[in-house]
C-alpha cells in the first residue's frame, strides 16, 4: 500500500460508516412518524379523510326523534344517523342525556362527538356549537283536547255567557251604544226642555240631561212611555226609536253569531287564541317557551312530554304548544281520538344534528345528508315516521 492511498481508503471507510448511520436514522424516523400518525388516528374521535372506528353519539329521548325500545334506540333521528354511520363505515357509541341543553353541553365540552336528537337552530346555541345540514324544517303548533275542538263539547252556559258579555266585540258595541245615546239625549233636551208637560221636567242642564239620557236609553232598548211635546223633538224621537230597533237587532245578531262560532269551532283554534290562556310546553324547549311569553300566554312548563299530555287530558291546561312533529306523532298514535291539532304551524325553523365548533364531522355528516336527499333515502325514512305529507 502506497502512502498516497491512505487518505482515499480513510475517506471510503468514513463514507461507508456515515452511510450506515444515516440509513439507521432514516429508518428510525420513518418508524416513529408512522407510530405517531397511527397513534393520533386511533386517539382522535373525529376524522379528516379516514373515518375512525367509533363515534361517540349523544341523544336525549323525544318522540319520534329518539326512543328507547328495550336495549336499543330507534326513531327518526336514530334511523338517519345509522344510515349516515353505515355510509361512513363507523360504529356508534351512544350516550343518553336528559335534555337538549345537556346534549349541547356534552358536544361543546368534547365528551361526545355529535348530538343526533332533533335540536332547533337558535342564535344562542349557534355561538357555542355547529349545526349540520338540516335534518328537518318544522314549526310550533297548538294541540287541544278533542272535545274542546268541535261542537261535541260539554255545555257551559254560564261560562259562555260571561265570555260573551266581556268579549272585545261586546265592549265595542257598548261603546257605540253610549255614543249614540248621548247625542240624541242632548238633542231632545235642547228642543223639549222649555215645553210644558215635556219629557224633560228640568230646564237646567243638571239635572235635565239625566232625564234626557234616561229617555234616550229607554228608547234604545224598549218602548218609551212618553214622547217629546215639541214637534221637532217628537219627529227626531220617532226616527231615533226606529234606529234603536235596528241597532238592537244588529247587536243581538252579532253576539249570537259569535256564540255560534265558539260552539262550532271551540275556544282555541290556533296560536292567535293563546294570549291569556294557560298553555303547557316543555321547560327545556327554548323556542316554544319564548314564543308563548312573547304573545303573553300563561306558560306552564313540564319536565316530560307524558306529564304535559296528561295535564292537557285532565284539563289542567287549556292547550299545549310544542314542535309540530312531536305533537303530530302523539296525535296520530297514543293520543288518537283524545287530542286534536288546531291552527297552522308558526315560527318555523330548521332542526339538525350538532357538533363541536370547527369539527370536521360537520362537513362529513352534511355531505351524507345531502346524498340521502338525492337518492331518496331521506324521503323513505321521513315517510316511516311522519307519513307521506
């Protein structure tokens, strides 16, 4: 070996040595990176591209969205989610919570990944959670006892008489009667006060006007015993008496028509009849409660729908007011023949699943919901629970 070959051999040896070290480092780094990626994928409850093995699902029981049947859950929302989960190839781990607020809090605090019970969109909730594409669009509706919704209701003559007597229509007619009594009373007083043996015994305004008012009132509702002596006052009195007959006839016909309508249609025929009435709803329903308070109805909250329905059947509330799908399901099943929905839906809003703010689940689930609509699966599930309306 020549002396000049030593540096070359040394360089080749070092190159081989460092190449081995570099290869070892690259292999270790790749292994660590793979383990890190797999570890994050297994620990993450939500996905970016590849779905996890299990999704934590929160739900609260409310017919017909979520119902417990033995050891399994069923309902409109459950059927929708199970279809979505099957398409995303994930398993569901369910957790039952007491009410919508608990469901939202469970998602917000990352204890669960998604809440699948029907929750109405509200501005307040939208600040702390995200909604998926809507699963339903529904409003609030009124439900009353069946016997109160038609002409088969029990007779309540005293109640009906007081309701009619103190109704808005009766008040308007009474004000009108006072006005048209005051005007002719003054005319008769002015024309007949100085006539001897006239209907106005006093010439002064007081107490003469009181005698004149009494005469005008008597002429309106019945037959007077005496006519004014002044010829002009007598002519006016005759015309006034005829007008009084017409007024009383119209007034009687109006009140009779109102009473007939109440007997045929019932006293509560929609949300417009709820102000001043005692109305039951669910304490947890922010949408229903706020609406009732805004229209000045007397609100009575219940913790369960069964308590609310029983209070209606027992006559403890005049009506109940809640999301239309919930009331429709009860009216067509357990409450058939005992309750009736009246009036149209009001305060319509979207209902949807909720996820944490910024959760990738929102886009994944929304895309699947759109596909369910496109291929007819959504319509099939909807018809199963709500009919083909």
